C-alpha cells in the first residue's frame, strides 16, 4: 500500500466526512462508535492520519475543529481500484473484474452502463493481453 493510500479504517472516517461535507470529530466518533465499536481516541487518531495524508482539511472553530474532504470519493475509488489491479498480472485483471461484478448487487442502470462500456472496450480490445510481470512473479510464461 502506498504511503498516501487510505486504509480500510480510514475509509470509514472518510465516508462520514464525504456524506456530511464538513463535520466534527465528535460527530464522526458518534457515527462510527456503534458500527465499528471504536473509542473516540481511535477515531481522532484516524482523522489525524487523514489530515497528514492531505485527505482532510481542518478549520478551527472556537474550541472544536471542522473537517472537510480534500479529495472526492470518486478520486479515492479510482486510486484504490487502480492499486488493486496493479497488484495482479495484467492477464488476470479481467478475472478480478469479473469476480468483483459477480459478487456485487447492481442496479439495472449500473448494468446498462457496464454493457455500454464493455461494447466500447470490445471495439479496440486485443485478442490477448501481454503479461507485464517480472519473470517469476506469475505463471503466464509457464503454461
């Protein structure tokens, strides 16, 4: 994981901030206390990490701090999905996407968007994807 990448726990915090645009650590703690069973100190630690990673900005308002996102949810989704796919042999990325779609409930609209995208991708798709792995990191060249 890259140093600036958001961890699973940090995602929980970011989701609260994205949903509320600007919020306090107290509110974030309240939302996540039941779901994650975290103490306020845990939430504050995660908020501090996100501020250091430039994912959250801080505004001091009296005796409290307000936190706002510095990155959009879409930017973080793109960054995360890119990282996941980069960890897998290029010949196996289609299988990863297949498994993700298979394990996800999708709306009719989602499916229609995916179908359109796949049709567009199909027009320029190569017959075979070249393996880009370092020799010894995959079994593509063994079979």
